[in-house]
């Protein structure tokens, strides 16, 4: 429901990063993603610091959404 309330541009940016997250981790259980994994993905975007920060924010929000739903016990982002 929160996603539906986002602006078109924000949805576009979220979608970009969600696709990247899917490419990186696919069907891997969220609980198996480590802080090192997350940081490696963020560091891969170091040539564009703003993009890297946004990627981290999307990843953090996604993992945070899953914590109370049992997908992970902590936020590695």
C-alpha cells in the first residue's frame, strides 16, 4: 500500500533498485544476506554516491519491511 502512494518518479527509482536487488539475491532467503553482501553491493555503486545511498535506503526499507514478517531478524543494510 505504501508503494502505491509514491510518486511516479519515486516508483521508477524504487523499481530500478528492486530489480538490482532481485538480480543480486534472487530467491535467496533474506536472512542469508550478510552485512558484507549488502556493503559489497553498495560499494559496487561507488562511482555514483547518490545512487549508492538510494540503493542502501531501498534495501534497508525492504529488509525492514520483512523483519516483523519473519524474513530476517535484523537489518544488514
